[in-house]
C-alpha cells in the first residue's frame, strides 16, 4: 500500500501561486473597469440616438443641418443648429488660440529648460489652476475680464464670446501643458545627446528634435484640450450669453450647444416634448463634432509620425 506524500509544498511554489492569482484578479478588475467605460459610452449614445430619432421624426434633418435660426422655445419654432454651432466653434477657437501656444510653451520650458526646483513649483501651480471650478472661471470672465476689455473696447457688450473663450483657454492650459510635458519627457535622452553632439543649441534641440519626436502625445493634448473646450458649460453659460445668434464674431454674444442644454434642463419643459428633445439632438451634434475632430487629430498625428 503506497504511502501518501506528506511533504509540505515548497514555500516558493506557494508564493508563486499567490502571485499568479493576484495578477489574474488585477487583470479582471482592469478588464471590468475598461468594460464599464465602454458600457457607459454605449449607454450615453443609446439615450442620445434614441431621443434624437424621436426628434427627427417631427423635424426635418435638412432643416436641422442647414437652418440659420434656432428658436425652439418660441411661438414660431425654428430648429436650425447653426446659431448654436457658430457660438460653440467661436468660443472654442478663441480658447485654443490661448491654450495651445501658452500650454506648449509651458511644456517646453518645464521639460527642457526649467531647473528641478522651478518644476516642482510650477507643476502644483498648474494643478491648482486646473482644480478651479468652472463656475468660478465663468464669473471671473463676466466680472473681471469683460470690464477690462470694455475699457479698451467701450462698445463690447456685457455678454461676449471673446472673454468667455479667453478664460476658457486659461482653464485648459494645465491640461495641454501637462500632457505635452509628459510626452516630451518620454523622448529618449539619446536623441537630445545626439543633437548636442551635432552642435545644436538647447532651444534648437527642444524645437527640432524633442518637439517632433513627441508630436503624437502633443497632438493628443491638443485634441483633449479641444474636446474640453467644446464641452465646457458654465464658463460660456455665464459669460457668453444665452441668445442663439448666427455669428462668428467673438466680440458679440451668442449661445453655445452646452449653454442651451443647461438653459432647457433648468426649465419646466416636460420630458418627451419636442422642445425637450432638442437638447438630445444638440448633444448628439456635439458628440459627432468631437468625433470628427478626434479623427482629424488622429490623421494629423499619423502624418507627422510618418514624417519624423
């Protein structure tokens, strides 16, 4: 009769088994986190598309795309999305004119030129700037930036897109600079050393070697900054106005898509009415606009990556 092996398991083997099960549990948690993000996106698209289809059953898609008047809450309703779209694009353009140059310059300085002590001070300051609530930025644009601009431009209205876009650009500078700096920090030092060995200065190395090498991450920062500007709500709601006007003049007031959604959501319109469904059609337009910009950004990133 064979004797049962009573030799205890090797401690190293037990440790390896525990490590394997721990890794599998972590992989499962990460998979669930990824699936939850995808499920959330699918749920959002399901609600937007479902409500928008009900809206377009009563409103012509052609009128929605080509119309130049947006008055769904008036007695004679019009459903042209262009007044909201022009306000959204104008404020976003103004914001990017500020966020991209300043954010890129801060990233280059912090990554390539700033001493360690300066970098340790600059990073928390930028993070603090990113942590300011958007409603505070909105009132800052309305009560500080607009009066300052009115001293130079007396004809500037109290609600305008230039101040809203400028403050919005200030709000997304930390996002652009942080991601761009991380992309530049990921560039191997061998490229910098090779540039220095060829006689290039530090500025030439930063602009002609490091920046092109990190263009993929920098373009991602620009795309995320653009998406943040497109989806910004409180700054434009407070400072840009709520009057849907088809204009690309940043010195005039206009409503954005997000501002209109806030305006209707805070009203007394019952769910299921045509007026209430306009916010889903407008929201779907914003999602498609963001998707188009992401595709363009991806193509530009691929082109620059192939070039460099």
